[in-house]
C-alpha cells in the first residue's frame, strides 16, 4: 500500500492563484515549499501558439525528512480574464520509506499514476481524492527501459554516478536536453541504477523553464530548443539527441570516482554485481560487519578492490578496533602502509593473541620481520607475552640467517625486555629464557653482543642445568671455546657452572675439571666395549 | 562604501544582495556607479487587483519609454539582464503581436532597473535632474486580497515610497457583486494602509499614483462621459514640450479625474486624501485600442497611451 497525500495549486476566479486543496494538515513551511515549486511556465513560443501541444511537467523532490513529492503541472487554457498561461499543479506526497520499499522508480510511479488517472486535469471544488492508493505488485511498473540510451557511454554513466554519489558537493544542476520520451527513459534508467536510499537526494523537473531549483541534486530537463530558454549555470549538460555531454565537474575524490566507474560497468553489464556492490557499501556504512564479511568473501575481485579502496578508513578503523575476522578476510588487500598501521594497533594484537589466530600471527611475524631494527625493538614485549608469536619469531630467526643484524638485535631486544619485565613485575618464565638463550648462543661469535652479559648475571637464580649452561656460555662468550663448553656440558659440572656464574672465572680450577671429564669419557668407552 | 540596494531597498556595502533562499542578486556595476554619483533613485511598486493589467502596464510603460515619447524628452537604459530579458522576450514582443502577458505567478518579481536620461536643455524643467534610476516591482494581484497577504508576501512594500495603483474601473463597475465599486476601491486602499501600518511604514510618506487602466473600454460607449467622466476620453499623445506637458496637461487631467472621483467614489477619495502624502490620478490605456471579444487579444494596433504619466508626475513632485 502506498499512502498518498495530495496538494492542488492553481488559479480560480474567486481566489486567484492559490492552494486549492490539500488532503492533510500541513506545516506552513511545507506548504510554502509546495507552492514555490508548483509553478508552470511556458516559453512564449509555446504559450501563444494555440495549436501547440503544451507539455506536461513532472517534478520530483524531497519535501522533508519523511516525504517526497511527485507533481504534475498542466496548461489548462485561459483564465477568466482570457489570459494564456492558466495551469493546474497536482502534487502527490509520498512517504520516503514507502517509496524505497515499493522499489518503483519515480518515473515508474508517474507512469502508474498517469495510467490510473490519478493526476487531475481540472479542479472541482469539494471532490474527494483517494488517499490510499495501492501500487499493484505488477512487474510492468518495475520494468525499466533497456540500457540502450547509455550503451557505449560508460564514461558518461561513470560521471553521472559520481555526481550522484557526490551530490552534497555539487550545487549546480544537471541539464538534460532531449524529447520527452528520452528524458523519461534517462531518468528511469538513472534511478534504477542507483541505490534506493539515494533517490531522496535527487530531484528532477522534466520541463524546466525559469523554475526555481529543486532541493538536492537537481536534474533540470528541457525539450524545447529556443533562444528564449537560457539554461541555468550547470555542472553537467547532457544532450540526449546528439549523444554529447559537457562537464564542469572537477573529480576530486578519485576513490569515489573509481567506485562510480565500477558501478557504471556493473550497471551496463552485470546487474547482480551492481546489487552486490551497493549492498557491500551499505553494510560498511551501517557497520554491519558480520554481513559484510560474509558477502565480501564471495564477491568478485574487482568489487572487493573498489569497496575496500572506497571505504578504507572505515574498514581500517574497524580492524584497528580488533575485528580479527575482518582482517583475515582483507589481509591480502592491505598495502604495506596499511599493514604497518594495523599491526601497530595494541588492541588488535591483544585480540589476535587472545584468539590464537594462526593466520594473523603468521602475517604479523612476516610483517615484523620486515621492520627496521629500531622498529622491531618496540614490539619485543608483545612477542614475549605470546608463546606462539615467540616460537614463530625464534624459528624464523633460526631459518633466516642472512638477516644477521636484525636477528641479533631482535633476540637481544627480547632478552633485554625479559630482564626489564622481571625487574618491573618480578615475573619470570624459565621456558622463555631457555628458548631465548639457546637461539642467542648461535650469535656468540659476533662482536655486536656486549651489554647483554651484565643482564644475564642478574636474572633470578636457576636450578635448571641448561639455563645455567646457557647463561655461562653467553656471559663468558664461550662460543669459540669447545673444550670449556665440553666441560660445562658434563652432567657433573652443574656446580662448576653455578660457581662460574656467581663467583667468577678465577675461582675455577679448569685442569682438575678437565681430568674428570677425560676419566668420564674413558669410563664410558669401557662400559661400551663390555656390552 | 554603502549604496542603496535595488533588491532589498536598504543601504549596504558590497555588490551582492542575499536572497531568502541563499542565492544572491548581483547589483549591476552601472547602477553602483550611478548610485555613488548621487543619481536620484525612484523605487516604484505597481499594485492592484487581479487582472487589472499590472504586467501589461509595465510592458507598455517600457514600450512607451522606448518608442512613444518624443526623442528629445527621455532616453532609457536597462541596467540588468533581467530587465533586458523582460524587454526583449517577455514584454514588448508579446504585446506587439497583439497578445497579453500571462498572469504573474510570484508575489513580487525581481525588479526592473532602468536608467532614464533627460537631455541637458530640459533640465530646468523638471528640477535639476539629468539622470534618474527607476526600480520597478511588478506584483501579483492575489497579494492584495488581505492585509496579511500584503504584509507577509510583499513586506518590501514598506520600503517603496511610490505606489502606482492600477484600477480597472470598468470591470469593477460592471461586475455583479454585493459591494459597491466605491467600497471595493476603498477596500484596496484600506488594506494597503493597514498593511503599511503593520509594517511600520508611515503612509504619509508614500506617493500614490492612481492609474485608471483599460480606459479603452469606455471609448465609444454610450453615455460614457456621464458614467465615467474624464476617463471616457482617449488620453492624448504627448506632443507639447516636456515642461508644458508635465506642468499643465498632466496636472489638469489629474484634477479633472480627481473631481470626478471625489464626486462618485468619495470613500475611496477620502481614504487616499487622509492617509497619503501625495497622490494624483491618471487615465491610461495599456494597449491604446479595444481588445478583441472573449479571447484576450487585440488587433487594433499597439499604441499605449498615458502609461508614462505616472513616472512624469513623480519627477515633477520631487
């Protein structure tokens, strides 16, 4: 059901030019707007030609936050003084939401109301008008003319759509020149390839002659080629007869233009794709991320790229607030800078750590591994707090030996962070230390390692033989001393290692310990042969 | 530097005037220069009931200024595109083809801005004026249906000192209504006066030029002189010199009509006399011939008469 309210404006002998009838209580402001836009003027070339067929004028515009107006003005001959230019203007006022719900374009509705004889040609005082009109659920009304008017004109369609999407920034009207049929077809097609929510941002006048500008992005149409008609200062002019257009629009928002271009391509060849494109856009605006993710996953790549590019900030903001699922879906579309931004988000990192998301963790490591050495230090605590991340990092360090400086700095940074953490919080994890020290030992031969040695000594005492050994190796840089390492690795050398760490090198009798080691080795050989 | 703006009729600086809907009117440079030079400016509104011929009167006025006055009297210049367009497309060509303009659909249109130049040797005739600017507002007849409509739809009237009231006496007298012609005329002045009071515009500072239009309807009527007095006579083409025409012929005609009005439409006359600073009476024919029956065209040849007289009268009183 489409509920209509009606307003009739015209000339009578008693009242002159005035509102003749209105079906509801209307605010003074709305009435003023209706009256302002209910004028019907003809150029002299038509006005004084008794044989000429006077065109009907149709207008469409947003009246207020809730309502749209579909109006028709007709010439009704002469007034009581015999003057030409007498007219009747009949406005139908419809609820915005109902128009969107019904899904019939304004031109479709005009055709429907014309067919039903809803628009009045004469005014009879006291006559009743239907104020509840059912729009038939008949596909005829939803039929849209074929796109032949726009075939081969994807540039024009892109520009038109860009103008519509950017309507708030376009103040000058769009002028359309052509015969009535072509104007109707043009408007019908245009509305059909726009999202319904956009319809209320547009307005049109199918026979413009010195009329006031309608609200919104205004399409002023004329089918009279005469010197009398001076077109307003326009942003875009389209000649439907010649197939030419003239644009004064400066395309500043490149991403929006790409979006419009994609929409134009889809409009001309892939209606389903167009619906997907618009729906994705709507879902972003509505922040309905669940539905967005589901739809985005299955969308064609060109649509994905355009949607992401056009809504980058919104999408990134959502990701930065910890929407891991969204990140997973979009991870391949992120540029280096965007990836940088995303992985520097504390909230996001906490979230994917908490969710144990492997995919993102891998992405993070890959990203981390591409940071500069200075930048990598900033992330050490994050990595330390996440065993999965830590394992990945250490594995990568072991495997990618060519990035030597980075690797050394990273591990060094991790150990320093571990130490700082212990000092600040007294939290200490043996497993973590073991892993770190083990990897670190691989770099002992490099001179870059210096300050780390002092910190190793100040870590909490440990009974773990491996940790003791590692600490000792690092502290004394035994990396190139295989004999001492062999001594220390002996199971009986735990006390030795402890002494080494906490009392110093000078307290150790290495010869005595070496003898023990040799004896141990021999005993092991004898035992072996006896078996 | 501030000048008197032709669109809002107040003094302000700048060359643009903001309209209600947010757009602007550009004040023509020629106007600005003239205003800065101190050229006298005459804002005028043409008022009257529906169908009394306001738009046709304006059209004929411009036509007469261009074509009818002796060349040595006054020359004319349109000062903005709107005025040029009205002259070139809307007004004069329509009338020259024997058609009348359509009804005015805005309560008041954007004004016509004209500059009149009086040649040097005639200066001492009409005070020391060489150039004058006319700002003329055409209005919709429905404006005068009530005090509130005048007040709300045409508040600018409070700032316009010169009002040309067009009266189609023939139609008023021949229409069958319950109130007399005198009361109908009085009612118009009454509403106007009340509206001006509501808008705090002293009526004593207004000049009213009562212009009886469509006097061509009286010509050749039997007993026309008896019923309509001097209005039944065809207005004369101005032939004498400008001084003589303004000082003698114009005033004589006004006095003759005044006597007739005072005698036959006394309430109307008294309303004018008691409330307004200056007034005069003019008889005119916008087309100068009888219109065709029933189809609102005319084929007797376009020859407006008496239409410039209101302007000439204004020039004599200032």
